[in-house]
C-alpha cells in the first residue's frame, strides 16, 4: 500500500510559488472586474428596460 505520510510539494523541484501567487492574484482581479461589468449591465437593464 502507498505511504501517504510525507508531503513533498514544498520540496519538489520546479515549484514556482511566486508565479502561482501572481496567477491567483490575476484570477481574483479578473473575477472582480467581470462581476463589476455584470452588475453594471444588470443595473443598466433595470433602469432602461423597465
């Protein structure tokens, strides 16, 4: 059976944690901008289409 006690993600070669953090920040920014656009569209629809 496989041994699952040791986690090797932090010591694995090739991990680029700063790039991971930057990708996460970019994703969060994209979600915020997209939500702002959607909210703006919905508000404009509520104003002009009623």
